[in-house]
C-alpha cells in the first residue's frame, strides 16, 4: 500500500517567500532554532525540526499548511537543486 501526500506547493512557496522577506526579524535572537510558520506568522520556535513537526501534528496542522524553517541568515543558507536529467555514460 502506497501513501501519497498532496501538498499545496503554492502555499509552501508563499510561506517561504514571507519568511525570506522577513528573515532578519524572524531569526533575530533565534539563530539556529527552527521556526514553525503558518498563515504568515511564527507559531513558535523549536530547537530541532522533529519537535516542531510533533507540535504541528498535535496542533492539527495539515501537511502543506505550515513550514518549518531553520533560522539562519541568507549568507549561511544553502539551496540544493536536483535534476533528473543526469546522464552517466
């Protein structure tokens, strides 16, 4: 049996954009913590992603309606891009 989760990617993109636009204010005093974001607000800060996810689940937040974001500066952030069009041969 396969379980498929369907997320509203537009909502997640909007939450990340809001975080990025307000990053300096959100991370101030919370460097290296993880912010739980929902509806363009910071719900709370946590020391790790697991605790933030557990809180979101206990609060009844639906997957795709919230974002857990590490509180790091733009200079320290890394983005990873994956491309399926890789050819080894």
